[in-house]
C-alpha cells in the first residue's frame, strides 16, 4: 500500500536527493578551483542512482523484502557519495572555508536517516505479517 509511513520516508529521501542535485552548490577552494560539481559523471551517476533506487523502492511496495534490500543498497550508495564529497573537499591542497561547502555536502546524511527510518518501518510491517501468519 502506498499510504504506509515508509513510503513517506522514501519520498522524502527522493526529494532530498533531488534537492541535492538541483540546489547543490559548486564547491570551490579559495583559489577558485572547482572541488565538487554536480555535473561530474561520478557525482551525477551516484545522485541519479540514489534517486532511481528510491523511486523503484516506492513502486515495489508489495515486495517488502525487495524494498528492504533496495534501501540498504541506497544507503551504501549514499555513503559512497558522502565519501566522494569528503575526499574531494579534503584532497585538494590549500585551505577551503567550511562555510563555502554549504549544506549540500550534508544532504546524503539526511537521506540516509530517512532510508534507515523506512527500513525500520518495513521491518515492523514484515514482523507484523509474520506474526499473523503464525496464528493461522
């Protein structure tokens, strides 16, 4: 059913990742060198795959185990994206100001929280179905 709470969490995670792509600031160093941009193939591919996996997870609402696995894979991809952001911002020589990085670097963490809450709700539904099956 689409009216379950995990669907709300998954939709919020989709909006967070879409917002990351749309409003992501280009992170530059004090020298003007571009550190991270949403037009890079690696960053674009990770953001797009996170959005696609979340939409697929929303549409597979009848298969809770598949939803659970897709969300775990999406969490892993978000950690990889976060690692790319951290690596790129720390690997360039010179000093970068923390205020220049903005909230765009933290948006994968917010998405991970929503995906974890969705997985918790999916697990709760799965346990409920298993307990009802035991009573039959």
